[in-house]
């Protein structure tokens, strides 16, 4: 199992996530960019670190100095990696990316054999594996995964058996067990979310996925406004009764989507408090008329559990037209993080 810790661990902290996974026995890590791989290796973590989204010729030295595994899909860069390896008297393992239908990174399936042979011929390089990426494995009923996997299997049959072929993301891991192969790359599921956003999918094997991240704030002001009061910028909400408001020091600057204006909800005293009016850059007003004794300093949970109630990244994503991945990155990467075991 490879732990995908790109995007600063999907907002959860790349280093903390990687160490938690390392403690659990994981020795394979995936990042998107080289700079993330360098940062992770500098922590002294063991195991193999894959750099997924490519690199520039000027950056090649870092793969050697920080013992990183490049994912490759360009012949010129592969030749440059080999030249470097020879100069340093080193050997570098690379994995070859193939595009099985995502139309994103990777060489064409027909090119794999020749490309793999080139890597094997080039001094100083070792081909460790071949990988691809699913376009729609979050959808259990989509035929796309089957089609892509058929292409990938054919590619894998054409290369040495000793190579590690890997394609499964969280969708593959949860929905298509036959795609696991020797290695699978878990991202969103590591953080406690199903890739599809569907609750039924949150139950995997024997266990249930438990969302790892909570996003909370504290009430900075409570006030009562009369009937007919316009709330926040543009007065997009007008009260229809005397209304008690709690003001939260959270806004879109903190990654809390402005599109939650007049439709989002937060938890206070274990109850649901709807957002009234627009979410501002740094402030949001919620209705606490029906929640007793809300005071300055009370904890408001904007994502997570409080009492019996829960707001998930999928709930927020559904209201804002996106996916949990984006909500987790936005909230996690724009706020102070506190880690609890
Ligand atoms: C992000 C990523 C994954 C993990 O995807 P999830 O849907 O989050 O599980 C796997 N492989 C590659 C190449 C990725 O970029």
C-alpha cells in the first residue's frame, strides 16, 4: 500500500500523515511535486517516495541527493537521468507512467514495450514498475474502469513479471478489488472519505472509514437583531423574526467557501445553526435563535462531529458543487492544524 500524501496530505499535513502511515507499517509514499518529496525525505522518513507529476531537467540532481523515485514518461528526461546516474556512479529506480484512458500523464500503451526496453538499456537506471491511473473508479457502475484495466493488464503482460504494476486509487481499492495487484495507491480513503462521496461506500471491508479532519472555530460575538434586519454584505438574508446571531471568525480566506452563503450550516451545542447571509472574507453569521445559551468562546464545528450531529466534507462539497478532496485541501491547508491521536 502506497500512501498518497500530496496536497500536504489532502490538507491533513503531509509529514504527520506520512509518519502515522509509517508507524502503521507503510513504506511507500506518493507526492505530486519534487519539492514535496524533498521536504518529506528531509524529515528522515524511510521507504520509497514517488514523485508523480514530473520534473524539469535542472532538478534531476535532487532524485539522487534525496533518494526519490521519479515517475517518468519522457524519453529525453529519462536519458538525462541516466547520464546523471552514470556521472554519480549511482543507480536510480524509475517507474513508467502509461495513459490507459485518462488522457493525462503517461505514454501510450503501444509505446510501453519500447520505452521499458530503453530504460533497461540505459546505464544507471532500473525500471521498478509500470503505473497508470483510473479516471472513474469512484463510480462502481461505470464501465470505464473495466476498459482501462483491460488496457493496463495487456500492457503489464508485455513487460517483465518482476516489475510492480500499479493502478488502483481509492476507487480501485474499494470498488474493484481485482485491480489491487502488487501495489495500490490510497489517497482520499486514508483520510476517511470514500472517493464517490456516497455514504454507503464509507464502509470498506470490515471497517468503516472515519473522517480524520475536524474544522472548528469559536464564537466571537452574539447579538440579537429585530425582524426585518438585513444580514451581511448585500443583505441577501432578511430576518423574518427576532433573530439571535452568533458571529464566527471564519470566512473564505480560511478556505471556507463563499458559496455556503445562505445554505451552509455549522454545529453549536450539538445542534445545527444555519448560515445567514453571505460568508465574508473573515466572518460568518449563523442563526442560534433556537439554540440556548450560545456565548462568546463556544466551539462551533464547521466540519466534523459535535454531539450526535455531523457535517462531512461531502456535505459541504454537495452544497458547493465540488468534491471532498477540494474541501479538505482548502480547509486543511489554510488553517492552523492541531494533531490528535
Ligand atoms: C492522487 C492520486 C492517487 C490517489 O487517489 P485517491 O482517489 O485520492 O485515492 C493515486 N494515484 C495517483 C497517481 C494520484 O495522483
